[in-house]
């Protein structure tokens, strides 16, 4: 599946967008035993993904009817948004895993946009306290989390971006 769409959308940290209750209800209905992420569900936003039929068996075995979808308002909170956000969790429940797939160019663009968002975050109060150990530690944790996310979702992209990560780590370590 493609990675979380965050460019042009306020999805980082808020991707449930009013859908978590319906997804939790659908998870119970399907008999899933999974932990739903607190803020950003793993989902193929836009409904683009490849899958093995066995991975989504519980979703396919559900007896959907035309009335489940007829005259539906397709906004956040609807059944279609719940289904979109539960795809990866159905696969996880079936013993499968998921991978985010992107090209090296897409990974580089995402990285640059995430860095721009980090800069904007810093402009809103963090630089004045940047010497404060807690803030530095928090930024190191953020950079490490971004690194882990890229490694897990696209190891090839990480190998390409590794020099940028090392440079950013040195800047944070020395405050240059």
C-alpha cells in the first residue's frame, strides 16, 4: 500500500478523522483480534493496495448487502471509510503483514516534506529552548522514529536516505 498521505492533508497524528469508533465496531463485527493505533491507522488511503485473498478473508466472508452502501454519505465516519481503514488490520489478524511501497523519488519527496514540517514545528517555540536537554532528546526521538518508519516501510528508500539521516543526526547532536 502507499504510505500515509501527509502532503496537503492534516493526517499525521489525526488520520482517524472521526472513523475510529466505526472501525472498532467493524473489527468486533468481523471478529478481529487487533490493536487499533491511537492516532494514525495503518491504512491504504484512497483504496489502493495489493493483497493475498487469504489475508482479507474475514472481510470477504462478511455478508454485505446493497443496503449497507445504498444512499450512503461517503464522508468520514461512513462504512466505506471504516472498511478503508481496517484493511491492514484484517490482514494482521489473519497472520499477514503489510508494507508501504514507494519509489525512491517519492520517499525523498516525503522526507523533504516531513523535514519542512519539523522546521515549521521548531519555528513555533522549540528553537528558543533547543539547548534544553529535554527538547534535544525529543527531537532525537522524532528523527529516530522517522528513521524507523522509513526502514520498516521501505528499506531501499532508507539506504538512499541514510546520508541525509546521518547529517541531520550530526546537526542535532552538535547544535550546528
